């Protein structure tokens, strides 16, 4: 059995078994499901321990092996342009579709609807943390005081900035020094990819252990208005993911089946771990093995994408805003919808690289369009399942961006 098939079987078994446990409402079975969770945590930790050295080695080999700085500049410019274009295209599709779906639903008509458990506390945390999430703070955090500390704390964007600067410095080093450094990081990258293959071989066990407790306990949150939000959000992400396959064929020149085969390893890890960063090794493998994308492109675009690019942002911000507006009975008109669409494209890049960082940026948006900031607490309280599908979309969008950049670099003369 192929590894991807084995992971899909494990995922299906975990979902079915979890749903059965949830339906039984047996405390003993719920406890048994929780007992396997540490195995999933160990597997996720094993993936994440490869990410930092893999990101650093990929960026340095991808940039430093290209001595032509103008080529690096062109690739960086095309990458950012494709990120923005992909977000705009998603927003143009998601916004009218989401508005139409919510328009078909009966209004709650009451601002006194009960909040989900934990929503009030989550909203309090967001409002307390909001002042530190401004643009100036984000800008000054880009250059790390200590890159080792940034790596240790998982501050990916500052680490990426430092690594890019280091790679550019290596390109200007004497030939002997450059060859030794590039050779070292190429060897490190090869070793990390081999380690990743060993970890991914354990994916069926890890995926089953991660999904079973979530499925067993998550079913309880699928009732009522909150369940409706989860369903709309999840379906929106799935539909958007499906649209990325023909986009890869039309705009990227990659057949749908080939793109699907390349995306699957990263998608499975993303779905299981709710972490785009953790999906990076699987995305790198798919880009190199199945798509034969030049390592100088995949090594530059993918680490940057998982650090700053959030293709799910238009779905997250649009569906979340419309749901909160419906929850509190507050109408949103065309000017407010335009603000949401603009923010989901351009403000996503300044989301702090911390847990719930995207929600910190969502707070000033809610204030601007007249929604209560407390409503963000609802989105946080029920975020476990939506985050799974958002990460699936993010990982797929990251690979699509890499495909588009690779084609742009091939077709555009130097």
C-alpha cells in the first residue's frame, strides 16, 4: 500500500471511529481516544524539528547557488505579485458566494444569543493583546535581534528575513567560501529530507492519533448556529481548494492529476497538524519529486509562503465577519464588504507570527466595519475544526504559488 493511501485510510478510520465514540457519549471511550493523542503529538514534534534547519538550508541553497542577484530580485518580485494575485482572485470568488449563502439563511434577530463556551475569555485575550499588534511593531520585528532566539521560538518571518540576508551575503563571498557554505547547506538539506522521509513513514499512526480525539470531541460543537458557521467555513475552504487544481492546469501548465499527486503529502500533514509550517517538508517533496520544480525556485518560494502567505485569509475574514454580523444581527453593506475584501488581501501579510496572530489583525477590522470585537471570541472558541480546513487550503495555495512562480521564471527572459 502506498504511503499516501495508508494515510488516507488512517484518516478515514479515525474520523469514523471518532464519530462513533462521540455518538456513544461514553466517558471510557472518550478517555481511550485521548490516550492515543500523545502519539500524534510526538509525530508532529518530529516533523517540526526538521522545519527550521530545512527552511534555512532551502533558502540558502536556493539563493546562494544563484549568483545573479537580478535573477533573485525578479523571483522575489514575481513571488509577491503572485501571492497578492492569488489572494485577490480568492476574495473575488469567496466574497459574493459567501454573501449569497448567508443571505439565504434566516436572521438570528437577537444580540442576546448565548456565546459559545470560552468565547468571552478568548475575546478578552484578544482585546488585551490588540495594542501590541500594530504595523510599527510588526515592521520592527522583521529584523531579529537574535536569529538563534528567533529560530528557537519559531518566529519564522524574522528567521526568513535573516536567512535571505545571509544567503545574499554568501553570493558575494569569495568563491572558495561560497562553495564551502553552499555545499554544507546542500548536505544539510539532503539530510533533513531523508529524516523527513523517515518521519512521514510513520504518518498513518500519527494521523490516526491526532484525528481520533478531535473527531470524538469535535462532533459536540457541530450543533446550532456555531455548527452552521463551521459547516459554511469548511465547505468554503474545500471548494476553494478544488478550484486551485484547474488553476494549476490553466495558469501553471501542470495537469490536474500531477498537481494533486504533488500536493497530497503536504495536504495530509496540513490537515492532520493544522500547521502550514509542518506541511513544508511534504510540499518540498511534492514540488521536487512530482513537479520537478527547480530547487532554486521551490527552495525560495515555499519557505517564504508558509511563513507569510495565507491563501485562506479571504475565506477566514469573509465568512467570519458575515457570521459575527449575523450572530449579532448587524447588517453589512457594500462599503463594509469592500473593506473586508481589501483587508483579507493586503493586511494578511502583517499578521503577527504568534498563536491567534490573525485574530489580532481582525480586531481593528471589526472596529472599522462596526462589529463588536467580542465576536472574535466566538471564532476563536470554535476554531479547532475551521483551522484544519484553513491549513489545508493554505498548504495547497502555497504549492500553487510555487508552480506559478516556476512558470513565470521559465517564460520570462532574464
